[in-house]
C-alpha cells in the first residue's frame, strides 16, 4: 500500500509541475506577443487558424486510489 501511495504522490506532483510549466510558457508567450507592433499583430490574427477546443481534448485527471490488501 505504501508503494501505491508513493506512486500516486509522484504522479500528482508530476502533473502539478507540468501544469505550472505549461502556465509559465503561456505567460511567456503572451509577454513576447506584446513586444510586436499592433499593426503586425492585426495581420497575423486575420490569418490565424482556429484553435482546437479544450472540450475536444480528452481530460486527464489523476485519481488517487488506495488498495487495501
């Protein structure tokens, strides 16, 4: 049981770190976009492809399960 619990903690920590890294990358990208002149951004936005919806992606949630052996 201790091994399964340790594994669940590691998975949860890994998911948290991945989410934090993804958020930091997103913030960095937004800061970089602000550096461009607005007229260039307007041109880019017209040619932008539609982004996939978040609902279309399968959600990945960790579930902590304790086995009672």
